[in-house]
């Protein structure tokens, strides 16, 4: 998988997560994301902490929401790149050990 595809895939997953959380907030059922004492909204979308009460109604709230979604897409793209690098490094290490033995 190429680097560009990795970035696009990570950003797409971040967009889907953000859209899902915003959909749950819109319908007022974001409480389903709580597991025990952990709110998964903040685990899956850390930048949702900056959302304001009028996230969908006021121009400033919409702008803040937009930037929070962009930040989440960037975070997911970064995680995807780190995973790609880590898995590639692991594959190289395992292949060199296999050929050495």
C-alpha cells in the first residue's frame, strides 16, 4: 500500500468516526459511547473536547466543529502512517531473521 493511499485511508476513517459521533450528538444519544467510566467519544475523537454547545447552529460553532473534524482526520492519518512504518519495519526484521537462520 502506498503512502498516499495510507493517508487517504486514515483520513477517511477519521471522517467516518467524526461523522458517526456528530450523528449521535445530533440525535442526543451520544451516551451509548460510554463503557464503564470511559467515554469512547473522547477516545475515538480526542479533538471533540473543543466542541461547543452550538456546534451545529452558530457560525463559530460550525467553524470549530469543522476544524475539530480536520484535526481528527489528521490524527488518524498520522496513526495510519505510523502503523505502516511499524509494520514495514517488523516485516523487514522478520524477513532478515528468516533468511539468516
